[in-house]
C-alpha cells in the first residue's frame, strides 16, 4: 500500500519539462502591440455589430413577408 501512495517522479519531471517547453515557445512568439490589439479588437466588434444588424434586418424582412403571405394582415 505504501508503494501506491508515491507519485511517479518520471512523470513529474516530464510535466515540468513540458511546462518549460511551453514557456520557451511563448518567448519566441511575436506579440501584437497594445495599439494593434486595440485596433483589431475594435474592428472585430464593428464587423460583428454590422453582421448582426444585417442578419437582423434580413430576419425581420422574412418574418414580415411570411406574416403577410400566410396570415394576411
């Protein structure tokens, strides 16, 4: 039972090595500047809002059309 309580040291070293490799790879990444990140974030928000408005207008148009054809108000 005592042998079951011990954690395998080889696996722990493997996990620490894996984390070390992750850190090393992240140091190689070319990160965006704050200005670039803010610009791209704003661009994504603008495109998402525009797509939402366009899809909402299309949905409203089809709903109106279906109401007029089938309900006949």
